[in-house]
C-alpha cells in the first residue's frame, strides 16, 4: 500500500511540474513571437489649419513617414473607453496609414490635449478590420513630430532640446513606449503566478501523501 501511495505521489507531482513548465514555456513563446511590422507606403494627414491633406510617401520622404508611423505603431489592443472632454482635446489631426497604395489604418491625434498628447483609434478601419476603439496616451514628442513634417503647430521646447529643426529626445526611446513596458510587466507577473501555483500544488500533494502515510501506519 505504501508503494502505491508513493507511486501516486510521484505521478501527481511530475504532472504538476510538467503542467507548470508547459505553461511557462507557452508564455515565453508567446512573448517572444515577433509583432507584425508595418511597411507603410505613406501617410496622409488632415486636420486643423491644413487646407489640403499633407501627403507623405515612403519613396520620397521615408524618414518623415517613419516618424509619423512611430507615433501610432505601438498601440496595444485595449485602450481607455473614454478620453478627455472635447474642450480639453485641442486641435485634431487624422492620420491615415497607406500600404500597397490603399488606406489601411486611421488614427486621430491630439498633440495639444490637456494632460498630454492623446491618440484615438476608431473601431472602423479602412482595411475593414475592427479593432477595439480606444483612447491612448500619445508620445511626448507628438507635437514636435507633426510640426517637423509640415503640420502648422507652434514650436514646443518641453519635449525636444536643441532648437528648431534639430535636437534630440529629452526622454529615452524606451521611456516613450508604454505598451512594451506594460507587456513585459504583465508577462513577468504571469510567469511568477504560474510558478507559485506549481510550487503550492506540489507542496499540497506532498503534505496530503504524508498525511495518508501517517494515517495508514497509525492504524
């Protein structure tokens, strides 16, 4: 009887460890999977004080296209359901990202919103995809980026240093990417929880087995 109990404990403990390992492996693999990269052919910008759409194309102005796409490419799957009040949003600029000669994605940028730049992603997209509509905090250099590509905005020296037409970010690139930091934190938290569950399961099974053995021997 003792041998059967020991064998049962060994099988259960092994299964628990295997399940925990597989869960951790799946989590790591999911995190390591590369995100699809945008290869835009260009962007169109419309909005406040723009009489005509500002059309930027990757074959003639690649750096500027990359700058604008950089403002929206990091957005996560879920944003805030509500944004600032309309009176606090400031001027609005709609960015349409083009690929293969046709519109693919659209975003509304509010570089002068109260409390910091904001991005709104509509649920209805030109490529017929239906992401969850939501509000996101934008990059701190949004207004200067838009101004650099031709949007008529007044210069702001609180995000870039070095004067008009030059300078560099006051904050490092990593600090301006909240989605990446959040994904990393959630992944580490999930791995820690799974590891704790596996340890607790193994300890519980071991205690139950010891209790069963003691009960058998005391009879």
